[in-house]
């Protein structure tokens, strides 16, 4: 018997608005862990919460360029023409 990828995915959990509001942190934690939650009002689905797709996740990785960015030796030296123009304005 072959298994499909969808066989390993649990069905979305249906939660009423009041229940969702009362336990928001717990339900968001479940979504972060991969669950999908359907929020209902009067037995009608009004929202679907699921983890973001990879394209919505931040692409920035702190420290990824460590050691690859260098400052020039004269970074903290103001060019003489700039200094002269500042002194003239005094």
C-alpha cells in the first residue's frame, strides 16, 4: 500500500472564535509547530491559520556575512576638501 504526503498531514483543527481568543497563545504555538487551525463563528469558517510558506519567512540570517565585510584603513579620516569647506563656513 503506497502512502501519499497528504496521508501524514493531520486535518485542520476547528476552533470557535471565543475558544480561540481565550487561548490565543496556545493556538499560535500549535501553528508555529506546523498545525493548521480553522477559526469558526456560528459553524462558518472565518479564518485559517497555518505556518507561513518559506517565501514569507525572513531571508536575513544574522552573522551570515561575518568576516566578509571590511572597513578601509582611512574610514575614520575626513577628506581634506570636506574639512576645508566646513572651516570656511565658520
